[in-house]
């Protein structure tokens, strides 16, 4: 299976290159970066910190979509949607790990995924996907006298907040309670906030250092507190999850899938 890596010089992009090159059943179809990026023209093997491959970082996503069996992308929302459109034209399935889509961008993603099979997940790790299922069950079991607060911390370079994973955890908790997250979401608190509204799902965001990704969901009741959490210490878990999704998505019917389906949860 030939994998095309979009955003190949990014933190996730380089990790993906290494994992593709190390996998016996995968071949690197190529890697692309934003036009003008310093990595364009560099050898993809060297970029991954491995031996030279004789294959350079390009900028032509349409050509990469034609050359690859699956495109894997971790970049930014706007370019991701642009590239998804190119993937539909080439009929190439796609695995998307990009986060930070707004509501309009998310509907565009869903519409484009009617033409080709797409896996999109804000977090590709096995542990977090299990956590999502656990949070939904606990929220359903405990009810509104347990206040739900979601805490996340990531490295200082992350550009969107709360993290896609924190929002997915919020959605799982809201689903468990039978409400829509938008109606109960509280993002940041400062100054005179008044008392906590019943049923609110609160988010707290920390940024700093090289933290790969930490999430804790707190269920705070009277006299007891239940906490469910996940710590990622290595980006490889996301890359491996994405490649597992790539192996799974090839040959599926068109549509938008999540890691729940890929992992069979
Ligand atoms: P990063 O900034 O290190 O890398 C993003 C790369 O995309 C950069 O190299 C950038 O130049 C490139 N890019 C931007 N526009 C492009 C374009 N038009 N064409 C080609 N490449 C382009 O960021 P990162 O830490 O690798 O994270 C990327 C995204 O993945 C973020 O949204 C992040 O939240 C998400 N992420 C998801 C998971 C998951 O499991 N789903 C895990 C980690 C990160």
C-alpha cells in the first residue's frame, strides 16, 4: 500500500514518514508541504532522520493523490479541505488527523466524504478512543449532580483550543447525558462568573513545553470525584493509529468514518 503524507515536515508529518518507512507492508508514495516551506525539495528520508531515499518533498497534492493508495494529512483545516477536494477528484481515500475545524468546515468535510471513504479523528490513539467510550458510559450513569470538567494540556506550538480531543470528550459526555454539547459548553472562566450552571460541561486549557497531549475528565460530585484521563508521551501512537486507519479505509464504501469503526470499538 502506497501512502502519501501531506504536511510531511510537520511534527506529525515527520513521525508519519518514519512509521511508513519502518512498516514492511507500506511504501511511501511521496510527501508534500505548503508551497514556499523550507523543507520543499529536501530528501524525504533525510527529513525523517533516516537514510536518503532519492525522493523529494513536493507541493503537488493532486499528483500525490494520483500516485498514492491513501493520503494521510495532519495540517490545518483550510488546506485539509482543499486537499480533500483533490482526493475526491482522484478517487483516493483519505485519513485526516487535522483538528480545529469550525462548524461550517465540518459540514464541508462531511459533504466531501460522500464521494470517497475518509477516516477523520481528532485523536488516533487507541487509549483515547477507549476513553471516549468510557466517558460516555460514566456520564450516562452518574447524571447531572456530578459536574463534568475537561482539562487538557499540550505543547506551546499548538494553535487550536480546546484540543479536538477535549471537544470529542465533551461530545461523548454530552451524548451520555442526552444533550448537545453546544448548549452546555463553558469555555473559559474569568472574573465574576456567577455559580456554575447545572449540567454545564466546562473546559480548561493549558499550553506549555513539549507536552504531547494530556486529557482528564473530572466528574465532581458531593463528597467524591471520579477522574478519567489519558497521557500521550509519544506522537508515534497517533501515527500508528493513522496508518492502521489507512490500511482499514482502502476499499471501503464512500463515507465519513471514525476511529471507533477502525478499532472495532
Ligand atoms: P505542525 O504545525 O507541526 O505541522 C503541520 C504541517 O502542515 C506544517 O509542516 C505545515 O507547513 C503543513 N502545512 C500547512 N499548510 C499546508 C499545505 N497547504 N500543504 C501542505 N502542508 C501544509 O502541526 P502538528 O503538531 O503536526 O499537528 C497538525 C494537526 O494535527 C493539528 O491540527 C493537530 O491538532 C493535529 N493532531 C492530531 C492528532 C490526531 O491523533 N488526530 C495528533 C496530533 C496532532
